[in-house]
């Protein structure tokens, strides 16, 4: 255990909660929810680090090695999270809690954005949540990824209203209207339909793995609750609870990358850029620019993730930043971060905001993101191979 680092992370998380509480005006201004959001983000970072739960490596292993344990853990996460959020959304009249699920259209721009994100996550070596928890864990390379993730995010906001929002008209390919499974089938029927799809992905991934290897890989068991490591299944359960908790605290799905765009816009504005004049940053987003980042729910949770992962790494005794990066590591971090940042804005978010956030909202755009994001990830995996970023694939041994 690294006691000094742990003390710093705990003090930072407590300070974050108090600062968010004050930034929102205390109890009367909803500050209690934002303080809770900081702690919820801390719990997410703690779980992400100990379970090493990410989407990037899991998808890469499915493409390269035909190993699907990580993909199936994601299906478990989605199933548990949706079981809670579908009921909260579908029965909000009974609970009295006004939920704000996100239902988005599906079109060429969002598909292209998801592909860009998928390529970027493989070159960068982490998804949105993965970037934050590895930064908290002390990764210097992922700090570079995060910096360019932020840059790519704000870069995209300069182009969205003028070009990408008009792409359906320019190409003649119309957007598919946003579709809610809950509106179509009700909360229980929508959940049943969703679980059928998730179950099919589970079965197909297991069949592919058995065909390639003869049996399913044994996954890592959980160790200490505080010091880790955790199994992927334990991480999936913990993150599902975080996702449900986000609906309970903020009445909306968990998101990450909109916070990056806001940070980038504030940085650019502080450097003299006239971001406030950009069409993207009008209306309610203009209020975001004027307010503290600690008054933004997504930002507060993001900071919490970093601090929660820092606490987990300290408890595990593994906080040890490496300051030297090779030219390839630096270049792929820059390109990967830019692609993820730009792509996430086009695709309404990342693996958390668009994929998980879409599905827990009951929106079909979550599956839309999955299809195109996975396609981009497959391209990125092949680019990694061309750049010799991965070791050779282990030989498969299938029983005769």
C-alpha cells in the first residue's frame, strides 16, 4: 500500500465532492447530487482499475485471438444496468422521478464518428473510461492520450453544426429517427427484447471462442476487495450499479466525453479563442461555458474516476508512473486521442455515453454505435498489427 498516494486521492475526492456541492449552490441548488456524483465517479474509477475493465482490449482480443470473455462481461454489465434503468424510465410516474433518457437518431455522421472512435481507441490503447482510469493509475502515455482526446473533442465542435449536421442532406442518405425500445414495447417488453440481443451476442462469442480453441478461457478470479484484483464479472456488476446510480443521482445516463469537449473549449477560450461565438456553444451550452466545470455533472464524475483509480492503484501498491515514451508510443497516443475525441462528438458519445448510455436509455442508437464502433476497432486492431504494437497471437490448440 502507498499510504501517501492513498491519502492524497481520498483527500482529493472529498475536496471534489465539497467543491461540487458549493459550485451548485449547496442543498438548495442541487449540490447534494453533485457531491454524490463525485463519489459515484470515484467508485467507478475504483472498480475500473481493480477489474482492469475496458472495452478496447476486450474487443481486440475478440478480433485477434477469438477470445470473448471481455465481450461477455460487457453483456453482463449491460443486462444488469438495463434491468434497473428500464424500470426507472418506464415507471417514472410511479416513482415520481423524472428520468431523462437519451434517444438519438442514427445516420452517416454518427456511424463515421463511431468508426473513428473505434480506430482511435485501439491506437490510443484505451476507450474513454479506460483513458481516465489509467491516467488515475499513473500512465504517462494515457495522459498524452487524454490531452489529445480533449483537443479532438473541441475540434469537432467547430465543425458539427456547419457540416456534420447537414451530412444527411448532402449525401441524400436520411437519418434513421431515434427509436426507444421502452416506447415501443414497454419497460418489460423492451427489456426482454434487449436481453435477447445481448444473449445472442453472448452465445455467438462463446461459439466463436469454442470453435477457435475448443473451450472457453478461464477468467481471473477476484482477490481482495480493497487491493484487487477483481474479476471482470465483479467489475461488470460494480459498473452496472454505477450506471443505475447515475440515473438515480442525475436522472440521466452516464457520460464522459462531453466533459472533454467542455474542458477543451474552456482551455481554448482562456488562451484567447472566441469559442463562445461558435454555433455549437450557443443556447444551454453557453451557460456551461460560463459556469465552473464543477457545476457540470459529467466533469465531476470524470474527476472522480481519476481519483478513484488513483486510490485503487495506491491500495494495490502499483502507482508508478513511467516518464519515458518511445516515438511510436507518443505518435499513436496523439493520433488515437484525436480520433477518439473527434469521433465521440460525431457519434453522440463514446463507449460509455453512446453505447452504454444509449442502451440503458432504451435507445437503438446504442446498438448502432456498437456495430460501427466495433468495425472501427477491428480496423484499429489491424493498424496496431501493422505498427507492431502487439506481440504475436498465441498459437491455437484445438482438440482433435
